[in-house]
C-alpha cells in the first residue's frame, strides 16, 4: 500500500474508532464519548433508519443533557444542515456538570424519529476516558422511568438494572444508585456492609456540605435510618437556613397540613422567609392563590371574590380558569364565571410570548402545552356562554378550544359536537367527531353524539358500518362535569378471596413509597384533565376497600394531597403474578371530591363506567 493511502486509511480507521454508530449507521456521534468542552459532530442518515425522516425539509436534533447532582440539566435544539443524503450539526459539551446525553430527531412537519422509542444516547467521559459519575446512573434511570418530558423509552428493567450496577462498579460510593436499584428491582438485596460503608464515608465527609444531601438520601431511602436522616437534615438547614433544602423541607410540611386556613398562613410565611428563590417558590405562590380563590367558591362568596380580585392583580390565567369553572359548574354565578374565563384566556395569550420555557421542554412541546392551556380556558368560557344562552359565541369558542387542544380531550369534543347537533349543524358535528376519532381521543359520550349526528344525517342504523372501526373510548374528562354515578360506599366492596386486604394495602403502600423515593418524596402521575403532572403526597390508603375487577386483577384506592392542597382519589389496579402483586394501572378517580367515573357490579365483578 502506498504511504499516502496507508496514512489516509489510518485516519479513516481512527475516525471510525472514535465515533459511535447506531441503527445501521443511521446516526454517528464523533467523538463517541465526549468530554467536557468537546465539540461534538452529530450525523443523521434517515435512509438507513427504520423510521427515518426521509421526506423532511428541515431536521432538528432534540438533545437532553442530564446534569450531575449539583448541576442543572439542559436542552439543546440543534438545527441540522443537509449534506446530500444525510443531515449534520455540531454542538458543544458544557465545561462542567453534564454527565449523559439522550436525543431524537424532529422534522419541520412534526414527525419524529426516536429509534422506535429506544432513542439514541451517549455517556460523558472524564479525563481518564471512563464515564463520569452518574453517567450510567442517568442511562439506567431513563430505561426505568419517564423522567424526561418527550423522551419516554420503552421500559426495560434489565437494562436499567445493568446500568445502575455498572455505575456502582465504577463509583461504589455513589449512594443515590442504591435506592434506585431497589425501585427498579424489588428483589435487589443491599450489600451487607453498606451501612458500615456509608457510616465511614459520612464521618469522613460530614464537613463537606455539598455531600450532605446525598447522605440524607441514602440514609432515608435505602437504609431506612430516619433518625440519621433527620440529623443530617438538621445539619443542612443549620448551615443554610434559607437554602434550597430548607425550602423543600418547609414545602413538605405544607403538604401535610390539612386545614386550608393554616396551610395558607404557612405558605405566606414560607414566601416571606425565602425571597431569594422566586422560581423555587412558584408552586407555593400558586398553592396560596388557589387556596384563597377556592375558599370563595366553596363558600359561594361572590362579593368576597370581587373584593379579593379588586385588591390583588391576578396574573395566572389558569388560576382564573379554576375559579371560573367552579362558578359555572356549580351554577353559583355563571355570568361572573364566564367573564373570569374570558379574562383567563386573554391573560394566557398575553403571557405566552414572555413566559420562559422550562428547560425540560422543547420549543414545540412548550408551544403545545401553552395551546392546551388556552384551549382548556376557552372550553370553560364556552360552557359559560352556552349556559347563558349565547350559542353563537359558545360555538366559536368550542371550535377554538378543540383546535388549540388538537382534539386531545374527548369531553371538550363531546360538548362541541352536542352543541352542533342542537343547532342542526350535522356535517360539522360529524367532521369534529371524525377528527377526534382519527386522533384516537374519544369517549362513550362522544361516540353516542357521533352516532346521533350520523344517523340523523344518513338514517337509522347507518352508523353500524363505521362503529366497529372506531378506537376504544377513553374516559378522561377535562372537568368532572356530571358528578353522578358514584360507586357504592365510595368503592366496590371486598369479594376477592385470592388476595387479602392486608397484602393488597401493603403492596400498594410499598409501590407508592418506592416510586416517591426516586422523585423527591412525591408520587407523580400525569393528569389528562389538567394536561400536567400532578405532584402528590400520600394521605391515606383505604385498607378496608378491596374488590375483584376480573381474574387476577384487584382494586383499592388511596387519597393524595397535591401541592396546591387539592385532594385526589387515585384508584390502583394490581395484578396477581408469581412475583406477587404488581401495579398494572393507576387512575385518577376523584378531584376535590368529584368523580370522573363510577362503578357498576355484574356477577360479583366490578367495572368502571364513565360518569354521565
């Protein structure tokens, strides 16, 4: 081989060896294991990816860089440049803090290539070329839990466990990995010497303030040593009485308080004590505002509400929406509720451009979230207008609501279709229902309205030809509009013989506890009504409620308190397996006492039925 060719070939080999390739070489990352401050070249060939964006006119790489325990994670939206058959772009690893990256590709027409929900990822390397601390930890977490808004991998317990064990192989004193392993694998047994190792490390580093939070975590969540955890918490708060840890501690106490007046007073004191955390106290401010507004609705005190609104400048469109819905839904003062809803969506429109995008959201996801919120408030306004007999305006705002929510809420579509049927606008009613069905966002009420419009237009029985092609109904009301159909005695009575009340309650309590341990002590669940994640604290497990739903499927319920003080009733469904009882579904049954579905018994077996 000629010297020039040999040199060129050596360079090619060097480049290949320093690059990471995936999915039939659809993606190449160079260098494969970047270090802090490295410039990284990302190449994407859609022709070799199973779900490649072959027809895209523009492609963006959506990259999430996970931070270390002391650094914030960040989002990079990298616009790629077309190079013949592939797309390419460059980005830089931050000088400090980044430990792990995960990404997918998004086209300008809204399509994604997420590697069949596996996504692509990479580990940040240290000076010794080994992955930095928490790199394998973060990769393991992404295989186990939906921790990133738009990157929810197909869950793989074995991959998650392998990554966490690899983290401990390299960094045996990464104490946060142990409670994570317990959450991923309930059969995982802690090392016998773990307590002694943690004790030694704590004594050697008790003056290192930055490490105290991780010690608090391992003592509390893995070793279950609450007294030691309390001691460390006291040390942290004594060192920084106005710090982030102290704020979270006060926030937890807020969640435990049941009396709304006392909770409001505590919230006001927290806000006064922590002026240096404007972002950290946003949830507390929202909680306080909603407590105040909800008290007026609860007491049907419209005059008091007027005085409060006159004395306080409300800048939250969603807060106005919440109080507006209460006034409209309960027929307390529909006209006032409609006016507040109108103010609410006007506020959302004004604030949308100046609101700062949270780092976990892509631009597109954030814009969708803002449109969803606007649609929710327009729906509230439309309901108020309908009750006031202003049908033309109600129709207009229902149309805007379903468009902004992209037909994602079946109850909003249902209300709109029913209004159109009342106004004999059958073609439009059918078109709206068809669009919701196309999006697979239908419920029983919408299907019935669809049938009514279709058969009124095409004749009795004509709907049968398309009914079987419709998606399965989903019951997820935007507002629990019809609170009838409550299930008997709060929840179905016990009939199952295979599982005891005690074992079911124990399994659910353990599941909630382990899940919360990885999420800052809170149980999180996505609420399709609010289009947001609820951050909840367990209030009560109903140990006297147990029911058999079907063979090997059991049911019980728990009460939770949200960060704004609102109570939620969650129904847990668990399947019996050789490994024990496993949670198969969690459903939000009630919000502030209002049910979203009821229960019907047949032959000793209970089933959910949408509230009508």
